[in-house]
C-alpha cells in the first residue's frame, strides 16, 4: 500500500484561516485583539527562531503577539515577577514560557506560576491534571492538539483503535496519549526502557513517533494500513531534516503518513494560536475553556 500524505502545511493553513476569522470576531466584540505573550530567557538560537515565529504568525492573524526577551542571567524571582505581571494584565490571554530554560531556572517554578486560564502550553498542573482526568475545561499542549487535528482531517477512526505513542515527554507524549484515550483509543506509551519496541509498534493502528531519534522506526515496524504521525524533527548524518520514522520505507505500508518537514511541524503554531483564541474567548465569557 502506498500511503496518502497527511499534508500538515495545507491543514495548518486551514486552521490559520479559522483562527484569523475568530480573531476578527473577538476583536469586534471586545474592542481588542487576543493577546499572546511569549517569554524567552537566553539566546538559544533554535528557541529564538521558534519564539520569533510565534510572535510573527500571531500578529499576521490579527492577534497582539509579543515576544519578551529576558537575559540569560535572569533570576527566578525576576522571571516569576514578569509572569505575575502578565497574569495580571487583562489584555494578555495566552502566556508561553519557552523551554528549555537555562539550567539555573527551575522549569516547574515558572510553569506553575502561569495563570492556568492563560496557560496556552497546557503545562500547568491544573491543565495537565484536567487532561489526565479526561475532564473538559482545560488547555492542551499545541503539538498533540495539532496531531489530533491531523487525524480528524484524515477521518482516521480513533475509538477502539490501538494507538502507540513513542515518547513520554510532558509536552508531547503524555498529553498525546491522554487525548487519544479521551477519544477512546486503546493507548500504550513507549519509551527508552520499552522492551521489543518493534513488536509493540507493529500492533499500532495509530503510531505517534515523538522520541527525537532520527529514523528510529523502520518501515517493517509499521502495521499495514496504519496511520503514522511523526513528531520527530532531527538531522541525519548528511544534515537533512528527518523524522523519527523511516518515511520512504514506512509509506509503503501505512495508509496515512505525515512527512518531515511539512507534517506535524506546521500544525504546532497553528494549534497554539487556536488555543490562544479559545483561551481569550473563555476568559472574556468568564467560562472555563
Ligand atoms: N520548546 C519546544 N517546543 C515547545 C513548546 O511547544 N512549548 C514551550 N513552552 N517550549 C517549547
């Protein structure tokens, strides 16, 4: 079987247009655009690029996107004070603390300080807890939300499907598994200690690869007719961008597959902005998202 390509670029464009319309409606109703504030501590080049992109795209869609650059030597107290200011600012609907933070700053202290109603990353324990409990009213991390949208766009049945998520990060693996479970999949989470990962992957109707290891998952690890969502973004020996899945081999067996680049990547910012709009609407209505 030659897989159909799940075109993240095209679907992200569709999500962006939905967000653009929602932003215009919100601005007309409330006299201000939704606000997304991104905090970056330090100068990590990858993080600088990512956060600039979040600022740029949010503004392109009519939001008030702001990137706050904080010096590498920022203290925890200074970072928490900036977060408290943004929590208190009614024009701020979404707050994102870019990770990783420099080593002297404790990630959980920063993430726990964000108002859960503005936590568009879904990393506050309240939001992670609501998702783990399968309760509505929380905000979910953007990459898994984008993956769920890809599955929905392809019309992939989730209820009753066997899903394997490779990777257990708080940003992707765990929330991805919780979202799939909330949609009634039978979910396994695999990680670096998993025995016989190949055999587990071969059972997956839906395989989500989020391990961060170039071509970890070979073509013969894919069940015939599976849907493969590749969250990985790695460089191979030749410097080429590749996913966690051996795309060329896997596409011969899968029914649907995301390419790298052009699959999950473009969905991430689109999903973040959709979540920001939802957070803004919920705050304005004084309801949980
Ligand atoms: N670093 C890489 N991806 C992300 C993300 O989605 N959110 C945050 N806060 N940091 C990141």
